[in-house]
C-alpha cells in the first residue's frame, strides 16, 4: 500500500450538437423502432443495448421531465472497454462546454509495485520461477513450511529477504531484531535503520494498535490468516529497503510505498525458494525523519499511516490464505481484492467512532477516524469526477487510485445492500463469505448476492448519483454513508482536493440534443441528465459504437435509466 500527494487535471469528454447521421457513423433510431421507456417518477430500468439496435424511446412529456441516463459496460470480465456514441434523434444546434476532470498522471513506481504484488497474488506468479524442489498442495504444505515453533523472543536477531525493486527483480538480505512482542504480532526493526526513528514507546503503541484493534477487526470481518511458520504471530518488519523502493524525487512527486504483504512468502510453490521468508510477514518503512533513505516523514505521520497500511495489507494476507491455502485455488482478482482491503481501512476508522456501524455524515480532518477514511474518499472523488476515464474492473497495467476508489465504493454498496442488516456483526458475516470462498471476481459477487453481476453493478452505478435522495428506491442507496454530506464537508475543509460539493456532476442536456462520444470501461458508466420541456413530443437515444454498429454483446452494454422529474 502507498500514500500519494499529487493530483492533476486533464480535459475529457466531448459533448456537441447532433444532426442526423454524423461523420463518425452514428444514425438516429429508425421510425417506430426501439425499446419504449415509460417510467413513473423514480422508477428505473437497465436496458440491453443489443436487441433493438441500441435504440430507446422516451415518451412525450406533458410537463417537464428529466432522466438520469448511464450507459455502462456491465461485464464481469476485467479490462474490457469500447468506444461508444449515445445520440438523440433530432437537429437542434447547441454548443455545450466540454467537461473537465481530474485524472491520475500515470502509474507511479508505488502504484506499479502495489499492482504487481496483488496481480501476483491473483495469479500466484511474481515474475520469477520458484527455485527447484517439491511443490506439494497448499493443504499438505502447511505441515512442512515450518520455522521455529512459538513467537520470537525480545531481542531475537533474524535475517529476511526483502523485495528491493518494484518488480521484485532484486531481493536484499536484511538483519532485524525483535523490539516488541504481543499475542498476535511481533515487530522487527532493521539493524541498519537510521537514528531518530520510532522509539520503543512508539513501537509499543503500534504493536498494541494492531494486536488489540486491527487484528480482531480484520479477522472478524474476513476470517483467519495462516500460520505456516507455527509461531502464532504476524511479523512486522520495518526495514530501510521499503523506504528505498522509491527515490526522494519520486516520493515527493508521486507518493511512496508505506508497506506491503508478499504472497510468495506463503505460497507452497516457493517453499524451497530462498527469496521467500516462509511465514506471515508485513514489510513497512522505518522511521527516517531526516530523509536519509528517501523522502522524510515525521514520526507522527508514520504512526498514523502505518495503522491504515496494516489494516489494509492484513486483509490481503487473510484473502491469500482463504483462497490459496485453504481452498487451493488462485487468489482473489485484483479489483475485488483491492476493494475489500480499502473497505478494511473504513472499518479501521469506524472502530474509532462512538457507534461503529452508524451512518457516517462527516469526515473531520483532525480526527483519527477520518485519517482512515480520507484515502478512500479522495480516491472515490477522483473516480466519480471522471468515471469514463476509469475501470471498476481493471487488469494488469491499468489500475489507478481512482479505480481503487470505485472498488471501495462497490464493496461498501455490496455490504449495505446484501448484508442481513445494518449491524457490524451482520456486515462481518457477509464479508467473511465474500473472502472465505473459492469463487473470485464477478462470479464471487453473483454467488454471494444470488443475482447476476450485471444487475448488481447496474444498480451500483445508479446509486452513485441517487444515494441520499430520500425518494430513490432503497437498492439505489448507500445506507452507511451520507456521501453528499461527507463530500460537501471535505469540499469546505480542503477545496483544492475536493473542488466540488459532490464529485459526480452529470452533464445536463435536452434529450433530443444528446451527442455523447466517449469510452466505456468494464464496470463503469458515463452520466448525463436528459431533460424534456413541457409539451415535448418524445425523443430517442441510441447506444452504439462510433461506426453505428452494435456494441459487442460480450461486453454486456447496458443503458441504465431512472426518471428524476
């Protein structure tokens, strides 16, 4: 996991007037063709764009009307994307201002490293072949992948192999000594750590926070981690090597690696590989307030972000155990694994709330709980601000901070809608089922909810705009977050990071004037508000490729519509 400091602005999305056939190949719906949409106020529908040539017919309006229209790829296959056009049916010259939105400036070293690790977990491959030796099944390997029994003792000196490049093409040997031991965790610190780092009191606070708060929180929500080294504890190794994964200039510009979990440490295929530490280990930065290794971080900052890092990475460790070691399958897919870990960050914040399962209505930056929420909310803001630029379901080489925001929102929505009730224990029951399974990705979601993935993801897309509207159907709401109020508060507190009261702002267009050309990415949609004046005779919309052809049905193209007025 990493923290970042920089967001950029780029121009996106072209909206212009439509007049019959266009140079790109768009053609209006044929007379009498298309799927009729006759919706009462706040009724909604998700339409397959294929059977009627992508055409949808909206009825005449005796009074003013408005619809939220969200073309979307409801596919469960990561990485699918297509260009599209959505066009109205009559000529009405109008000039619309292009929309502008924030976007990541490309994958930083820290982003590439985190993505490399999680795709490695999913595929059980980290860019290098395991050293030779027998490779027993995960279940039979547990008894053979054993180090010293029982937790390490204070002062114990041990060597570790640590990934020293963002592609793990080099490993460095690190000597570290035990500084703190608790029931569920032991902290090792690199013997070469710079002076002036976390003292024994700070390390003790970190160990206690993990042992007494984060460990029980994550295990209740997601299940148990493995114990292949039979030492009964999770190890935290604070090492110079993690600081040096990014340079000072990269750190200041793009962010840094705060810590990580490495799946090859647990994978039975690597039990004879000297690059594996063959146990449950987290790797984190060491305290370096003067910036000898990379950019500097105050000791207060380190204590704060390591709490968030550990609750996030522990979910990855538990997930690897549940999917790979217990059920002998592959790891959870990138987007869902990441979304669940960001949900774990939220739970960390909620553990500091007076009522942990209450509805969150604010994020005050001075509070501990907001320190856990802030990264998710900033990522989600980036996603909502430019949904057409981002996937919900990314693949290798794509994942962005904004997409992590989308994944967190999807998991949060999933828990709100499909847990048996609003209590934290009911949330935990659902998320343990989500993690404790051999199913992965969209198949996991379908099995958990009992509904097609396309149905769930379509409702989620509408909920991102409709939530907090008391008139919207309950399935289009986030019960646990008053998102409009929270983002409005963040806009007041930090307008440079949150420039809008709410980051999702659909373009408002007369329905017959819609001429939208953009890109749809797996799981994500594009939002417009199509309006009608009183007496409007009706209009049609057609969703196609830029050439006028139907969008590949394997991408599950949908046109989600809800009547707002």
